[in-house]
C-alpha cells in the first residue's frame, strides 16, 4: 500500500516538474525583454531586411508589415489571440488568417468557425440544413472561409511542416525552412525568407525592364518595383484627337486633355468654353423642333439625332384599353362608355366606373378581413389594412428578445437592439445589433505607453493590463525630490525615481567644508519600536521602512595635524582634529644620554625653546637602569656607577688570569691588563717558572714561562742505534733532528742477520713438515672411521699430537696478563696525578 502511494506521488511530482519546465520554455518568455537582447534582436531583424533595399528603388515602407509581425513574434506578450485575449505561447497550436495574418489559438478558431456556421444555419429548416456550404468569417478582418477550410491541423507559417517542433533558435511556430510562397500580386517568383509570420515582403529579385512609355533603355530593377518612369513627356495622342499627352512617362491610360476650347452643345444652340476632354455636352433647353406631323414640336431636352415621329400619330386606345381609334394627332381619344374593369389597388376587386381618364378611385367594398397575424377577423372597407393589437411573443433570431411587434405575420424581423454585452477586453461593449453566440473581438487597439508617453506599443484592447510598458530610451524628466537643482540622468521609468547618488555638497556648519557623501535627503530607515504582528493573519499597520532626511555625516576632509610627541604630521578627518598620540615610542634622549623615553607618544613640555625635539621633558621617564656602556676590551666587570653620561671610571678590581703555561693563577688589576700593550701583557702573564711544555723531540722546554710556541733549541743528548740495535752513539738532540744523522749496520751485523734468517727458514720448514704429518694422521683416522672399526681399535690408530705452549698454558696466561695491564694503568694514572 505504501509503495503504491509512493509511486503515485512520484508520478505526480514528475508531471508537475515537466509541466513547469514546458511552461517556462514555451512562454514568449518574459526574460526575452532584456534590453541588451532587444538591441541585438533589433539589429538582426534590421540586417535581415536591409538586403531588400540595398539595390535600386528598394522601398522600406513595404516591408513594415512583415517587419512588425516578425518583431511581435519575438516580443514578450505581443502575439495575442483576439478570441480569448491571451498570449500565444511557443508550444501552442496556432492558425494564421491568410487575409490579415492575425494569429489565433487552434481550439479558439475551431470553436469560432463552428459557432459561426451554426448561427448562420440556425434559421433554416431541418430539410435545408447541411445542403448549403455556409462560410465563416475571420474574427478580425471578416475574410470569409468555406466550411472545408476550417482548420483541423497545426501547420507552420509556410504550410510545409505539420506540428513544427519548438526550437528556441527559430521564430515561434516556424519550421525554419525557406518560405517559398507565391508573392502577391504574383510575379513568378517565390519568397526567399525563412518560414515567417505575416505577409511576404516585396519580391527582391532583379529584372531588366523598360519604362512605361517604352522610350528608355531597359535597366535592372527589383521585381517588386519593376515599373518605373523615365520622366520624359508621354507623347501619346489624347482622346480629344487634337492634342498629345504632356505628362511625364506614366502608367495606365493618359489623363483627360487639360486644355479648354469653345464647343457647341449636342443640339448646336449654345457655344461654351469647356474642357477639351469632354467635347459632347447637353444644354438645358427643349429641342423645340417641329415634328413630321407639322402640328407639334419636340419636347425632348437637347439631344442627338432626329426627333422621331409624333407620339399622337397612328391608332390609339381609349383610357380603359378596350377600344382602338384612328384619329388625327390634333384630336384626343374619346371614352368608349364601357365599364373600366381595371384591377384596383386592393388587387381583388375591379373598377365599376365607366371608361374614364385619370386614376381609378379606391376600393370601397366592405369585406371580412383577417388581421396580418391571422388571429382576428373584422368587416371593414377593402382598401383599409386590418392590424390587430396583439403583440408577437416569438423570440427573435438573437434568442434573447421577443418580437413585440403588433400583429406580426410570423416573419419576425432581426433584432434591432444593441447587443451591449461586455467584450473580452472588459473595456467596451459589443456595438453590433443583438446576436447569438460569441461577440466579435474588440476591434479597438490600446497604446501602452511609458511613463513620459514618448515610447508606446500598440496592443489589442484588453491586453494593456498584462502587457509590460515598453522600455523608453528618453531621459526621465521628473523634477528632483532632493535639494539638488537637477537629478542624475536615468531612463524614463514608472514609480519613484532611484535614490540620488550625487554628492550632497551642503556646507557643514562646524568647519565650512562641503559634504562629499552621497545625497541623503531621502534615505530609507527601518522603523524602531513597531508593533509586531501576532501572526501571519495580521497585516502590518505601519511600513517597515520610512523615508527621511539624514544629517550630514562627520566631515572627512583630511587636515594635517602633528602628534603630541612631534614624531609625524598625519592627515586626520576634520571632525576628529585635536591632540592625538601616534602610538609610537616617545624616543626622546634621557638625561643619561644613553637611553630614550619608552613611553607611548605623549605631550612634552619644552622648558627651553631651543631644547629641540630630541631632548626629554619633565613628562618623560627617568632612567633607572645601570650603566650599559661597553667595557674596555678584556674587562669583564660592569660599571659600578648607575647609567651616566660620559666615560666610565677605570676598573680597579683584581682580575684572575692564567700564566702562559696555564699552570699558575695570577691576580692583576683589571685596568693594568686592559691598558697594557702586548709586551706588558706578556710580562704580567708570566709566572717566572720553567716552561712545562714538551718540544717536538719529546724533551721539556728549558725557557722561562713564555707565550707562543717554544723555541726549538734542545741540547739534551740522545742515543742512536743501528737498525739491528747492536751499535749505539750519544749526540745532541737538535743536531740529530737538523742533520738527520743515522747509524748503518756493519759486516758483523749483516752476518748475524744472515744467521738469524737461516734459523727462521729452518723453523718454518720444520713447521711445514709437522703440519703435513698432522694432516696425514687426520686422513688415516677418517679412513678408519669409514671402515667401521671399533672404538678400541681406533685408539691404537690415533696419532699422538703434540700441543704447543700456548695451547697448554693459555688458561693461566690470560688472567696473569689482565692483572699486569691493570697494574700498569694504575701506575700511569698515579704518576699523572
């Protein structure tokens, strides 16, 4: 159940979203009224039709209708159905009249055609209904269409595509193909524009044609303006037969001859000056010529030809037309004496008088007459009509009013009252006589104007309430509502003018500067303390914002002002001018002349005018620090005085220093050591003892405690030996190192060295043989193990391997060696201490 409800809600939401998207896309789009887009669209339309006038004799006036229809197709809300007075949207099926090219909704025009045909055929009987093809008119131009022309399908403007798709890049309801409709009047060419509303523009094709009088050479011209005049005299003979046409080359027949001449009338009695174009004219006199009978004259007014025979000649009838007499023309025909028997005016009875001249009298017989409606009878003279007083109660063709005519025979006349119903525009009433069905659309148009009335757009009556006023390019001419003499330039608009952004320029009272802020005479201020509504049903009684004039803001003109400590000159706003601190450190030199005042920029009272800006005043801090001046090189003691000006006193404290040999500590006054030169410092640092340093040769320096490197002048005797250590000699150390003296071995030493080498070779050879024996014994033992001999037999085969002294006594020698190393280390440490 819940799943079914979810699916239903989902489908409803999707349908609503789809409908919203279609409505937003299909509308003639209020967003299309943007001014930049209007300008671009106007340029595109103008460029489209400019090519029709770039050649010879192009006429822009003939393009205005087409241009207007194309422009209205794009303009928001301009396309209006006159039947329902609603906007025509992009995705709605429409029908365009071929006479006035007005656009209607397809359902609206179908209903209109059906109602029109029904109203025309409603007075007919059932036998006549459907036998005649009754037309229906266009709601605007009354152009009549046959029943078969009733629209049933939605086509584009050119009629090629059924149900044209909606394309935002094309004219609404257009297929986007070339129109190709025949021009009217037909010239053999077809329209070259893309499918468009309204009439096709004049034919733009170029044809070669001569002028009206055929005298000039043929020239290329547009087909729509192919007829042209060479402006030379026409020269064709006029109808008068005497003169030639002097008008410039023209179309059609030549005008009547403009000259004047004396011409006789038809009968020749009068002569008058008349236009040469009308040579035949009649005077107002009777002809008066004697007829052939010789007794009478012609009574016709000025005429052409013979007068004819006398009208009284020949055989003539009596007044009742029963008897014929042959009499001369001078005698009148007598009455015959028979009854007249002419049918009287009533058409029923005949005249009972004898043959007489003149008209018969009225019928005076009494008859039983029925009234015209056939409801009453009465006996009365035949010549009098009988109309009863009964009023007809039948409904007239409007089916709203009764006939109310006295004694109506049944053919009630059409209703002669005004319809008076309010039209769809809701502004006017139907001016037609009372009728059935829907009233015709209001034929009036209304100009929707901008605020100033310069720019306007013409819309059908009734659309002015939903049509946005056109955007006017004129400047707003309203007087300013602020204190300025003129307001900022802006376009014409409805409603109140935008806030003035001009500089206020009022003179400020305190400083006399001009206010540079934007105009604030009509600022919107939110009201404070308004009554809060208790709920959404309660309407606010007061506006949330009120328009009021604000005072000028504080003057912001920069004024250069020096800070309290005279460190800088800064521009301050005019309204904030006064003593101020720049927030820097004061920086004035204190009395100690070593430190500066660390207080924030403050006021300083200058006692002496020439004291300067860098001298501390009584408001500055007092220096409470110790002396921080740099001490002489080598003096580690601080100055015993507080922070003071000038040089510090000499240091008299004792300074402990090491002698040159770094063994003895000496105490010397600090000022002596810091003021002494290099030689005096060497003497003060000497402990007067022998230098304990060792020379490179390893002997001790024999000089007194001295700085720097020890002099290499060692005179101590040393012993030198030959390489084999057998021969030795004693020499001075410095001579040995300077001359690099060495003692060479003699022959005895060489002999001893040879014997020692032989012994070493013998020992090495014995060791090699011993190693071979050992390896042989291990090989035999390994072979015996492989043969599976028993352990007791293996022992017989084992070879006794003699151990070396190190292998025998290593467990005793290692502890003894460690003890010797410890004793030696202890001795060295004790000797150094």
